[in-house]
C-alpha cells in the first residue's frame, strides 16, 4: 500500500454505514487502518457492522443517528469529536431509493426523499465541516441519476444533482483549508436498496442481470466497487482531486450526456 493511502491515525465518519455501500466503505477504510465512526438509523445492523469490523482487527464505533433530525446529527458529530478529537474524512452516504413510477409521487414520498437524501447530507456537513482537519476530505454519495436522465426517478434524481451542486460549491469554499470535496456517482449497485425496488430476490437477480447485459463492462457493481472509489477519494493520495463527480458505473454514463 502506498503510504499516502494508509489510513493509520486517520478518522472517517460514514453515514448509512450499516448496509450496502456504507457498510462496504466502512470495512474498506478499516482494512486500510482508518478509525471508522459509523452512523445509521438501523441500530441492530449498526452493531453487527461495528462488531464485524472489530472482529477483523479494525477500529470502529457505531453511533445511532437519524439524518433527518438536526439534533440527532449534531449529537453524532459531537460524540465522534468527543471520542476521536477530529475528522480526516466525512462520507455522507445515508440515502433512500425509490420505486420507479411516473411523476405522481405523494407528498410523503417527496418529503422522505428530500429529508434523507438532501437535507440529511446538508445537516451532516454543517455539523462536521468545522471539525475536518486540514488536508481532509469529504466524499458524498450521489448517483448517476444526478448526471443522467432516469425515467421514473425524477425526485431521486433531483436530490442527487443537488448533492453534486452542494459538493462543487463546498469544494471551492473549503479549498483554502486544503479540504477536498468529491462525489461518487454509482450506477446500479447490488445492495438492499436496489433489491427492495424489485420485491423478491429472484426478480432482483433477473433485473440486475438484465442491467448487466446493457452495461459496457457487462456487469453491475457490488458495494465494494463503490467503496474502493470512496476510500481513494478520501485518501491523501487523491490530494489534487476536488469537485469531481466520479462515475462508478461500468461505463453507463458514456452512453448518456455526462
Ligand atoms: P442501503 O439501503 O443498503 O443502505 C442505506 C443505509 O442508509 C441503510 O443502512 C439505512 O438504514 C441508512 N439510512 C436510511 N435512512 C436513514 C436515516 N434517516 N438516518 C440514518 N441512516 C439512514 O442502500 P445503498 O444502496 O448502500 O445506498 C447508499 C447510498 O448510495 C445512498 O445515498 C444511495 O442513494 C446511493 N446509491 C445507491 C445506488 C444503488 O444502486 N444501490 C446507486 C446510486 C447511488
């Protein structure tokens, strides 16, 4: 491992860390020596992720949080700072998906997407940015839905393109502190979120296989594929990269207007 990519002595805070991409990122950071603070609303899965990282020899602390609630997010960041003193990376990753359907969502669906996917990220960054050490990094989990048109997912897409705008502007604002801000934009990733869109495991497997057939690299992503990109962007080895939206989509975006 390049010394610039070693996480020894570094602290990262990841939300949505109890499942899917966040869980894979937590393991990937811990495997490179980072101390990992995990935030998630699902306390049971949070505990099992924390235990699994510790059993693998990593350093992890799980803290329950609901990113829709500003005081809960402030509490998460205070607890992490109290325990670890500062932050070298922040990964706002908690998010919810959508059932593909025409543009006729209920007010509840709209609010849920905006509250978790957009407001939750803003709350986390408002609380955490003052504690990010010089030379640190922020990696926001956006989506190719923020870069490409996605029929049936307009509101989800609106939250993800908003995150890209947020991240780009913060990249300029935080550059004087040598803090980099980047976005990962996954295509379809094999996680509970995407599987829940299809009801049964069989249907999910069929839909993912169909997706893979239309993908330039002929596959869909596993959470670890996205985790590797997150760790790279968070690491000092990416020291001259800021404000980018990195597609992790096996080339899907090459066929659209990115
Ligand atoms: P996932 O459902 O496996 O994990 C999401 C995690 O976020 C869960 O552990 C959940 O408990 C947590 N969470 C949800 N609401 C929360 C809240 N209010 N407060 C705190 N935690 C909360 O999903 P995933 O696929 O790993 O998604 C992670 C991120 O990746 C999301 O932002 C999602 O939009 C994005 N993404 C996913 C895909 C995909 O195909 N799976 C593609 C592009 C982008």
